[in-house]
C-alpha cells in the first residue's frame, strides 16, 4: 500500500526535499503502522520511471518491524500503480470532460486514456463520497447545493476539495491532494 504525502512540488524539488520531509515525519511520529500504531521506519528504496518524461525517481519504503507491514511513500504528484505522472493523468481526465478521447494531447495510447477515464473516474466518485463524510465529521459544512455535478466528476472533486476543513500543502495536483486527505484520515482508498 502507498502513503501519499507532499514531498516536493515536482521531481527536482522532490530530490532536494523528500529525504528531509520523510526524516522529520519519522522523528515526529507521523508515520505509524495502521495495525499496531507503532512508529514505522525507513526500510529501503526503489526506482520508478515516469513514462511521459522518462525521468527516474527514488521512492522510499517504510515498514513496521512488528507487523511486517510495508508502505511506499509516494509524492502527491504520482498515483499508485501508474507509470505516468499524476499530473499527466489529471490533465487527461480534465481534457476528457470537453475533448473527444482520440483528440486528447498525451503520449499515452488511446486505450490507456480510456482506461484512466474509467478507472480514475470510478475512484474519484468513491473519493468524493468519502471526502464529504470526512469533512463533515471534521466540522466543515459541505454545501451540496453549491456543487455543480453537471461538469463531470473531476470538477466535483475540485469543488469538494475547496470545502476542506483546513489548508494542506500539495503539489498542485488535485488527485494527489485528494489522496493526501484520504491518507491523513487513514482511508485505504487511493485515487
């Protein structure tokens, strides 16, 4: 499973800031095992390639020595199990609301774009419901009347995130911001 955090706004910032941010989160005990609540520690790293730019990024793995639970610490500009960046996928999702699929400007194949629209769209719908609940539980009113659902699920997600109970630092990618909120509230669903 992945834990999504703000670890820099882009790959260059990530390379400079991520180690320091992760070390601070461990020192402050903000990375805890969801099973036993013990602090987690850095275990290893792996390299991930971002397909559209052919850039490599080193991802940190943390683990709980008692429960043997492993987690990848993903920057919010990446999505779990995707080879393209969250920014590329987000741009495709936004374009898909007004542009025919075969005309979307991306390096990804048309089949990949169609899969993203279907898979990510379903996950966005799940996330919207969960975020509404979490924000209400935190005391933030979520005004259903002001939400425009006719523009598509991504637009609805943006509107819900604007109603968040507090400001969270993120890279600018709304899918990543939603994942940060979901992870902060220990929801195991990621977009």
